[in-house]
C-alpha cells in the first residue's frame, strides 16, 4: 500500500519474530538495492546475530542463492564492524544499516524506505517501569524517526507488548484512527486456550506449556 506509513506487530517472545524480519530485510535489499534502510534493536548481540544472518542470506550461493532471485544486484559490500550491508556506491548511506539502541546513529545511517525496530524493550525491569518505557518512546521519536529522509518512509515495529507504555502501545494510542497505521497483535493462544504457536520445533508453545507459564 503506497499510502501505508506504519505496521506494528506484537507476538509472544520466542516465536520467530526476528527470523521473519531477517528474511524481510534480505528481500528489501534485493528488491530495493539503491534504497537506504535502518534496523534497530535493544542489544549489540542481537544486532550482530541479525547482521550475520542477513549477510549470509545475501551472499550464500548454495542454500539461499539470492542472486538467482535478484540477478542484477551482484554481491553487496558488507562491514561486520559497522553492521552495514550495501549495494549503493561508497560514501552513500548503506542499503541496510543495523544499530543497537546503545550505539550512536549520528552520521552512520538513514532510512528513505524502511525504519525497522525489533524488540526495543530490553528486559522485564524496563517492561515494569513506565518511566523507562516513556523514555524509550521519546528516544524512538526524537532519535530514530528523525533519521528518516523524505515523505515515503515506512515504519515497522516488531516486538512483544508488555505494557500500555511501551512503544507499540504508544503508537497505537496516538494513531489508532489513522488508516495509514496498522496494528496486529497475535496472542499466545486462542479463545479456546489452544496455542497459536505449536510448531514442530523444540521452541514451540504447547497448550500445556502456556498453562504452566
């Protein structure tokens, strides 16, 4: 939708949110190689893991073979030091720049296509503190969204809603009547208390596990 501006998705922890976002970023790089995009999460460790995975998807010639899908792109320039992946010319902001909330964004990257955040709430202590969540939201608005260039940037916020004060909840409160903003929340189980995430995988949520939690 060319008019869309924001997508907020809340799902329980450990159900594959970051896996989805890794493949999305690989697609963005392939589909819009000349665009500039940002990915932000709460920790350096998660950012590094995501960088390693996206870099592998884009450069691997056996398992993913991205160049068969997007044959004109060639191989990207990748920097493990700065967590950037780019098909753009040197000196431009990268196609994907990945940063943690604790890292500086000044002069490092911009977004003219997508601004993606993934699990901004660091831990349960932050989730229980309205003051810390309000500060987090202000950081998002004053630091991250100011890195967007132009009028067509789309925001994607992915995470688990822990509180009415967290960033996704605040965005919903402010924009719930705006048709350009979409909010999706998938609960851990349905109205009959059957799991929505009972995958054939060791990390699945069974009905019994949810009830125990």
